[in-house]
C-alpha cells in the first residue's frame, strides 16, 4: 500500500487503513477529521455527534443557510 521506497503512507492511505481497522468507510473517518479540525477540543461538548459538529462547522453550508420553518 505505501507508494514510496521509504514505506511512508499518504494521508489517504493512513485514513483508509484506520477505517478498515475499525470497520467504517474512509469517508466517515474523513468527516470525523473535518469536524475535529474545525471544533477545537475546548469547544466540544460530550454527547454532541460529529455530524452536528460537521454541519455547524465554520464555513459549512448549514451555517451559511438560515434555518426556517
């Protein structure tokens, strides 16, 4: 799987290995990574899913679109 003589992994390869190891799709790990990078640890709350954090991350479509109804 490594693509160089030094046996180094790309970020994508590393994420894929982790996803395979825990039994989820790589895209799921990428979503978690995206949310974690945008919500600093001191701003996270226990019990709030990464989906909510992803959807309310700075710059996401959901934060730019007002909630109506």
